[in-house]
C-alpha cells in the first residue's frame, strides 16, 4: 500500500474504504461479510474508513468490527455531521454523541460537514456556534481534523474552501467528471491552499465499469495494458499528486484484492501521453450520446440570473448516459441545495452567456431543452421538499 500525507503529516492510505455499500442480508448489513472485507483491506494497509450518520447501519457496523478486532487506534475514521439537520446550537453535540456511541470510540479522526452546499449555508451554521463547537472538539481531542463533502460546481466550491480554515475536503472526481462539479479546477485550488482532497465516486457509482457503452468496452478490451476499466480509473486518479485518498465502496474480497493491488502499483506522474490520449478516446466514446457539447470551461459564468449553466448541461447529458434518476439527482444537487435556486427555469434568455462560449453552443435553446427534460413534476415536488428540509 502507498500513502500520502494529511494536513498534519500523518500517513493516509491512497485507497480508502467507503462504508456506504456494505452487502445486505435479510435487509440488514451482513456483518460477517463486511468484517472479512474490512479486515482484508486493513491487512493490506488500508487505514482510512469513511462512513456517515445517514448511511443506514454503517457507523454501528464499522464501530463493532474495529472494536472486535482491536484495531481502532491503528486506523483513521472519517464520518459526517448531517449539517442539514442542524437547526439549533445543541444539535451538533446531539448528533456527534450518537455517532461516537455507534462507532464505539471517543474520538473521530476526520469529521465532515456532510453535503455542504455553499458558503451561505456554512455562514448559517457558524451563526449557530458551529465554529466554536468544532474548535472545542479539536481542543479536547474528540475531533482531529475538520472538512466537508461537496456536490456542486467549482465556483461555489472555491468560495466554500475560502470560508473557513478547513483541514481537508471531499468531492466527486473521475476521468469523466474532470471538468464538471468541483473538477480539476477545485482539485488544483485545494492543492494551492495546501488542503488534502479525498475523492469519492471514482467509478461514478460503478457506471465506469458496469454501464459503459460497447465502443468504450472494446477500447479497454483491445488495449495492450490489460488493465480493467476500474484500474484505468484508479490509475488516472493516483497519477495526480493533488489527490490524497480515493474512496471505494468495496463489498467483495475480490474487489478489495484488486483495488489494493492497483493502489500498491500505481505511481504519481506515471501516465504517459499515450495513456492520457487513450482515456480521452474512451471519454469520447462514452459521450457520443451527449446532447450538449459543453466542456465545463465556465466561460459562460456567472449567469446574471444565477443559473448553473455547466451544471445543468452536465445533468442533462447524464440523463442520456446514466439514466433519469442519476440525472435528476445531479441536477438537484447543483440547482436546488443552495439558498438561491440555480435552475434552468431562472433563465430570462438575455444571451450574455452565448457571447463567451468558445464552443458556440446555443445556450438559451439548450437550457430550454434541459428544463423540459429535467424539471418535470417529480423534480418540482422533490425541490420543494428539499428546500423546506434545508430551511430555505
């Protein structure tokens, strides 16, 4: 196993264990199977385990396994505060205490604000005493490092990164999403500030393995390296020194063994120009179904009406690569979970964006198309519920 440093100089395994996808048995986590897989990963050098308050049964399962095998002190636990449930000053302590009980520990190594959407939401949390509460926990040793997980565009991510002295951050990043969500822009900005980055969804929830178009599958099959689609995706990430740790939701011993093998072999800066070009071919093959040729350059931004144009197009394209549910989820994450809506329906067709688009996309027309495809009745109902839940 290879390791990279966290902000205080501790070794973090480049492969992290994502604990959201433990196998189920009769509607509950199969604890025996999860223990086998976790201990196999631990034995191979994995020392970063990521869970969250809202992952059903995950914290309790992880805590029981670590305690039973006496390895709590040898690993780093990352879990997440459901910040969207925090309405009053007492709430963080309530949720954190429950998490400690579930995890059977008296401290957490990495504590994240879960799905923190923007700096405005963080300011609301600070007004409820979050800053003082976190500082107190760091001083008494019950929280070592504070970060946030994020779904959204790079502009908001960078503002959020500037809003507090974060110890680390976490976001979705893979070779297909290089220029969407926080993307490479966010990765580089975090690195510039010296903030370690934890990567989630390196395989887009398995889509970059199990849901590839035939043309992309054939490209991988015919490549002389013999690498699997998953190995290509992981090697692309670990080639980048700005990436500290890549999470994988491993739920089989075979998956653990394969990912550990790749994590032990992949080297920073080892990708050749030919390999980079090959992955670009794969991306082109995946993207043949795309409706809008948006590269995510963001020259069209900011929109005077607050529309997240690249985020909308990314979700619109995803509807034709990953399906309706994945598209709606991504669209909600980039348009709804902010204090001010960033939906395509806010567009007044001023045309300012089109003057700056290097791809010469008919943005106004494509936003109309995206709105029609993404903003159906389910979206509107879910949006109202989500905004009420977030207190907007």
